[in-house]
C-alpha cells in the first residue's frame, strides 16, 4: 500500500529536501549507498571484490541541461581511470542511466545520450572494463534499447537491463538472448500503469520466471538480479537444465541487502555481482529501495524511532 506514495515522493522536491536534511536518515542511506565521493567508495569496492564482482552506479538521473550530462560523463571517466589504476577493472564494471547523460534533454536528447554513453564505453574499453545501461520507467524503454543497439556495433559487450514487471519484457528477452548478449533481469522499481506492467507480486514473479527461462535457454549471458530466495533457486535449476557452467551466468544483488547470502553464493563458486551506488544524488535511489521491500521501510522507521 505504501509503494506508490513512496515512488511519488521519490520525484518530489519538497520530500527530497525534508529527507536530505534529516540527520536521522543518514544511517540508512549509508546502508544502501557506498559513499558520496569516489574516495569514500573505493575502499568499499576493494573489499567487495575479494570474493564478489561489482557494478558501480554514479547516482543521478533526469538531468536538466547538457552541462549536468557532461559532468556525469566526467565522473564516469574518472571512475573508470581509477579502477584501471587500482587493478580492479576486470572485476568491476559501471552501470549508466541514460537520463543522467542527456536522454531527457528537450532537443536531441537521445543523440546526446548516445554520444555520451559512447564516451563512457570508450573509457571502459581502455581499462578493460564493461558498461551496462540501466533501465528506467517504461517511457524510455524503446529509446534505451535503440541506444543499446547502436553502442553494440562497436562495443558488443554493453549490457542491457530488462524489467520483468513490464508486459513487453518476455519478447524483449527473446530479442536480446543472442550470442554474447549480456542481460540483467530485474523485477522493476518504478510505478507503472496496469496497461504496460503487471501490478501484483504473483504476476511479476511469474513473468520473472518466464523471462529467466528465455535467457537461460538462449545464447547470451544472463545476469539474474534478484534477492528473492525462490528466484535464486529457480535460476540455479534453470542453469543446470540448460547446462550452463558457473561462469556462464551470474547473480546480482544490491549493496546493503542480503550480504550474507551474497557471500554464500560466491562461496559456492558461482558469480555474484553487487550493484554499488555512490554519489550525492542518492535521494531517488534511496526512496525506490524503501518502496521495493517493506522490510527496508520498517528498518528505516525503527531507526527513526530509536533515535527520536
């Protein structure tokens, strides 16, 4: 019942100001966000790479002008150079939201986003890392997949994200299950209308399993982004059915969620990648994490109560 109000609040400037200036919020933000600066984040990433893989997200979305988009590109370029210097590029990739590099700009937004994403891919290729394009709300899906197709001409390793709660996603999985195609499958974190998305948990779960089956049966590289124990178990069963080796697919989970389970999966020899966000623009990401799982919101409210 609280999911929709929380997702509305994620886009509210008034709520953002309130949350960002509430000192009691900081403890929970630190649970989900590795740091506000690269210097704060790198030690966290270094620790995680001892037994897991990492994808780093420089937080920010819906930029309003080309200057902001340019600043995001500069941040990713610096990040990738640092990963190269630290010898971590082989275990750490980056995730990029196209709205953070210009997709939503009123004039030539898609062209600007493609140009900027290409620059990030070039920086990744230079140090031996990779890039995955994050997916946002359903209105950007076609544009994002179009940019993906263009980037893959020169960078065939660019990853895609598909959201199982969208009714179109099973068909998109079929389109993207070809050789070498890296696809991260998640459930979805935006408030979408019933006309384009499944709204109940049962419907979303069934869609997720159908999409997993398509990806596991295909010739690409599935990246199973779920904390749900049932989905983790089904992914393992499907991998066995389609004779995938432990290095032919991976599990993904968010930084700060089910850390013990992440370590357990990694200890079995399977690939486990942690999605690690950082930066000062953490508000939208933070609110979506609260909306996704009641346990996160309950933890937040207990933290507030305990400090009041």
